[in-house]
C-alpha cells in the first residue's frame, strides 16, 4: 500500500518510517535539525513527504557510484 505524501503520521510511526527511534526524532526536533512537523495540541505529526525530503537531503553518494 502506498501512502500519499500529505498523510500525517504520529511520531511513533514517523520514527519507524525512517528507521530511527522516537527519542532520535525528539532530539532532532529540540535542536531544530529534524524533518518538518505539525504540532496539533500536544501531538506531533509528520507528513510522509517531509520525511522523504529530509531523508533525501541526507543521502550520500559514494565516489564509485558516479
């Protein structure tokens, strides 16, 4: 099943989506380095498209891949 890029994921699912822990996402958010997020009351939600963009910006290509 493909999820639309605008779908909002709760913090737990967003962390799972990027293969990291909730604590990692919280730490990144506290230091302004994490993916964009929405605060809805006390809940934090992440759009899949923002998670993908954040991951894409961190991709590193090896010299051999060129």
